[in-house]
C-alpha cells in the first residue's frame, strides 16, 4: 500500500555539541495509508521524542540533527519534507494532516470550558467562516464518533472519566479529518484497560474514516492485538519492525522477545518490564556495539564490538538489528587485533 509518512535517517538530540543526548538515532520508518503502526519500547527509548520530532513539536533543547520526514499529500503530487515546511505549511500539517494526542493530553483539556466550547474552538480556528450552529452540529457528530452521548457536550472536563476525556481528545484530533493520528500513551501501567478501550475505538474509526494511526505504548501485548505492524525501540533506535502477528509468533530481536514475555509481578505494584533484567542504556554513555548487549541473554562475540544495522533477515517484510540474524560481520584486521 501507499506510504503516508516516511522517516529517513531521523536523528533527534537534546542539547548541542558535546553535551548532546542522542535520543533518536537514525530512524527509518514508513507509515502506510490506513494502517495502525504500533511503537513500543521501555521508558526513555525515544518514542515520544520520535513523535515530537516528526511533527516538529520538540520542546527545547530538542533539535532535529538529521534526516527527513516525507509526507505524501492525500491529493497526490510530490512528497513534502515536514522538516523543511514553512510555519504556515506546518500549522496546516499539524491539525489537518497529522494530529497528535500527547502523553497526558487528557489533562490538557481546559478545566474552565465546557467540552462543547473546546471542540467548537478547534473547528472555528481552522474554519472561521463556519456558523456557530454548524460548529455545534459538527462537535456533536465528533463526540458521537468516539462514543460519547450528546448530553455530555455541556459537561466540564472534571465531570468526565479519564477514558471519556481521552476520547474527547481523540474527537478533537479527528475534527479536521487528518490522514495521520498519533497517540502517545503514558507509561504508567495502571491504565492498560483504558489504553485498550482507546485503541479499540481508534481501530474502529480508522476502518470507517480511513486514516493511519501511530500508537505509542510500552505495552506490547496491546499492540499485538490491535496494530498491523509493530516497531520496537531501544536506546533511540528501531531494533525490530514486523507485521504484528509475525512479531508475536516469532520475535527475532532478544529485546522484543523480552518485552513480549515481560509480565507484571503477581504481588505488589505493577512495575514495567518485570521480565527484562537490567536497565535501559544511559544515552550519555551508550554501550559499545549493540546497545542491548549488557542485558542480552544471547550476546556473543561481535555484539560488544559492532552495532548491528536494521536489515531484512529474509524475504518477509520485516527488519531486525541483531547479529543473530545478520550475516556475521566481515572480519576486519582491526577487530582481529582487538580480540587478540
Ligand atoms: P516514556 O515511555 O517514559 O514516555 P519515551 O520512550 O517516550 O519514554 P522519551 O521521552 O522520548 O522516551 O525520552 C528519550 C530520551 O530523551 C530519554 O533518555 C530522556 O531522558 C531524554 N529526554 C527527553 N526529554 C529531554 C529533555 N527535554 N532534555 C534532555 N533529555 C531529554
Ligand atoms: Fe543480543 Fe547480540 Fe543481538 Fe544485540 S546483537 S540483541 S547483544 S544477540
Ligand atoms: Mg514518552
């Protein structure tokens, strides 16, 4: 199918020069028309940074230090690099083409305004010529779309449950019929039930309205259930990407395998990633070679020496960055010497 967004070698840093933290490193990723792409990885792996970067909403000191984000307009024509858009193009792109619902966004609804006002404001901002009554009708329609009864239109945010507020945010994100909806879910483990509801709703809407979804979560099982394809991030890089069913059936990267088998402890507060020992890499002092090697149960000779590239291990439409699935690195004199 057709691509909507193509990330090519995207790099995002926080800070400049020596002090820079490389939070997203050389990411290649394609989002196809109408698909649900899941993005998973532990806290700090760079998921939000990737989402902020591709929409150019990075908070300082975030800077895009390389790459391209090609956007394919729905009306056809050549792809446009989001990173080179003018402010005016960017404003349009952000709401009307790709909308993003950030981590914790449901708390960003204005507490002193009714839901109806917040929705009609979004519509008015982009279609100033619309009449108040048509805006209200559209607001009702949008709420119905996300499964909220019209009688909640007059509610204030605090009168709604967390799940409903989240759905109001989705309604706002859909207000201008974007091609791409990006949802960045918080990593707190308790709201997995809510994440499931939201994702189910998005998938259903995607089928009716035909947009593409990027869903960001730490919960891989959720993605296996609802997404078409999954990309796994570790230390700012994508380490595996595959159709959801294949990733579930046969995860190739030991980190993906660990994430799939990470499960909450039976007792006590649910902690993230009970299944993978060790902790995520320090971006200021990345391990040499494969960033996962200090934690990898399958690490072998080349792993600490050289960083594996994201490559297709076979004819199937999937990629992985792991020496277990790539031809052994060519022996170089330098590496030989280092070993002896
Ligand atoms: P989570 O699952 O917790 O939301 P994430 O995968 O979204 O994590 P990011 O928030 O993208 O991760 O962070 C990636 C890395 O960038 C982390 O190591 C983080 O410490 C670093 N980082 C994020 N924001 C900043 C900032 N403003 N300044 C410096 N470093 C930052
Ligand atoms: Fe493990 Fe080596 Fe593969 Fe990295 S490259 S995931 S250390 S086996
Ligand atoms: Mg995040």
